[in-house]
C-alpha cells in the first residue's frame, strides 16, 4: 500500500500511571504523535502516587517490575518501596519526554462515540475529538469503604490506606486497623513497633509466603549501571521463577501448588509459636485462593506484646472505637481502613457511551466482560488496559501492559492500513473468548471457596486461568475474524426535540 494512504490517528490516553507512560512511548515509536494524556491528579504515577502508607512496597521483585526497554540499576530493595517506584516512573517519563504531553488535573468526565470518532469532555470543560481512546485507568484506584454502622461517628482520626494522613503521628497511639490483606500486612509490619497499642480486626486470615527483602549494595548498583542487557537478564530470571512457581501454582500446576503450599504452611508453623494465635492466623482455604502475601516480617509483628488480633466480627463503630459482636469495645485514637478497592470500576464513573448510544453500564449490566481483557463490543476504537480476566495474580502488571500494548498497536495498524474501518470485536468473539476463560477456571485455586477481590458479582474469578506463556502467545497476533471488517452502521439517537415532534 502507498505510504501516503496510511492514516495517522489521534489518540487520547486516560491516566498517566505505569500503563499510560508506556503507551505514550510505544505510540510514538509506532509513528503516532497526535497523543493527549489526560491525568486526573497533579502528578503521574497512578497507584504509586495514590498510595503513600508506611511500609508500601511492590510484591513483585523490583528488577522484574520495570519496563523491558529501561531497567533501573538504582533499586534499593528486592521488593522496591513505593517512593522508589514513583521515582522510577517519573524518571522514565522525563527521559522519554512523556511528562510534557500530560494534561494534569484534568479528568475525563464524558466520552461518547459518534461519527466514527470519540468526543471527550474533561473536568475542566475542555472538549476533545480523537480517533482512539485508551483507558489506562488502572485496577485498584477507587477506595472501598466498609459498610459498618456508626462509621461516621468515630471521634478520633480515621482514614483509608490510599488516603494516608501523614499529619498524624502514630507514636504511642492506640491504633486499630480493619483488614489483613497485603496492604494491611505491610502497614502492620511497619508501625507495630511505633504505636502504643495496635488492634488488628481480622475477618479472614491470609496465607503469608516469606521472602527476605534483600537490600542492594552500591557494588550491586555499579554492576548494573549502563548495562541494560544485564538488567534484562536479571529481570528474566525473576520472571522465570515467578512464572514457574507462584503463577503456575494458582493456575493448575499441582506440583508447583504443592511446593508453594507446603512452604507457606511451614512458614506459619515455624513463625508463630503460640498455638492459639497460630490457629487464628490459619486460613481455611487453599493457598493462593486469595492473592498470596509476601512478607518476612508480618508474623513477627503480630507476636509483639502491644499487638492484639481481634477475630470477633465488628458490630459497629462508636465515638471511641470499634465495638465487636457481644458488646466489647476497643477504644482507639486512630482507625485505619485497609479495606481495599473497587476492582471492577475500571474507567467508571466516566459517562462512557459507545456505538448507538450504548452506555458502559448497559454493556456490563449482566456481566463485566471484554474480548482479550482489552476490547468491548459496541465500543469501537476503544481499548481498556488490564481489563477483566487479565493475569494479575502475583505477576508484574508492567509485563501485562507491554503485551497488551504491542497487540493493540497491531490492531491500530490494521486501521491505519484500512484493513479495519474501525477496531471493534464482535459480540460472538467476546462470548467465545469468555467461554475459553470459563473452561480453564475449574483447575485454578481461585475457585477454592474463598471470598476475594478477584471475584465478580457472580462469584466468578475475573482472572486468566492459563499459563503466562499461553497468554503471551494468544496476544501475539490479532485474529481479524474476531473483529468487524466493516464498521456497523450507526443508529443516531434521536434528540429530545425530534422525539417531541
């Protein structure tokens, strides 16, 4: 085809976190320069900007949690701390001149598809018309607050972990924390030796896998500086271990699950001396059914004299603290809500409508699904990064975004060449794909009877049930038979005046 006939699209990227930065870099490399990045906050970073709680760290090895094209020789820890990761993303964005493309403090309020283009309205009232929209809005960014009676009556300081109040000094305070997930485990490990008293309100215990958090020396960093090849090898080694242990363990490899399960249970048995406390900390579900927590310090923190584990259910929150069922009140100065996020909001609450005025809430009214975790029928030229059934169980989301990015760039290229008038997966392809997902789910540990943020409203795990290698293989090349070759005719909704007539 004559190069002059190749179309050059305009693209809006929503979100300037890890994925948004990646997209900006890779779109430009593909020769697409009309890019607008819209970011709701005043700086980039996504998850690592929003979360600043004590003990914040990534649960994927740092040298694996980098872009494949730019490692980071300056990591201080095997499991990088939050401020290190934020600094890394800021550096990459600066090195690739991404920062100057971002429109900060400008959320997308509306996004409507009409006449084969997307019409966006931002929180500043600005309007934008583009060919493609890519929602790089992340998964865990809408805090979930517990529905507990009296939560607004508490007179002390209270906050969600994603909205940490650094103005409050916890030293010597009576602190309560609701939740025992990975965030809570990190916070408990970090603050237990600083507070006066810590009460942990546990609904469900978690499985803890111990991996020491190695500190990298100056010699380690010097060896890596300027050597991308060596950093890539180090990343590949960590990825190999993760794929063949933890990822394999949760997706049906019985040997891997047996080894991980034995090591996890042994960690609990060897680490917690008191049999009563050990019993309280012992889950009744398979290892990996909930996201496995990596920590070598949590059990030590839970055994401190000033730490108390409360397993009786919460009845209500009073002015002075937390009242459990039976009437006992735990008086507190500070209450921390480690209650997670709303993982199925994705790009919502944006007012998003696709072809023929189809709203995202209508499209997802029966089930939150997508084709290859990326494309939603009825929403042409729209991509949702890390959508439902992405392989987010104990693996690097950077690697996931890189795989999805190369796939969507190939789809956009088919649009540029004219092979596809619009990029829209068919409803039939979405159904087949989700039947493929369902067929593999039975062998995973996620159907082991536990409640977790992995489960949708129907109790189905919104995860990838096969191996990482299979996911990469299936996203190597788009199957154009799964897409509309010609754009379906648009039915333009009647305007109010027309309806009245």
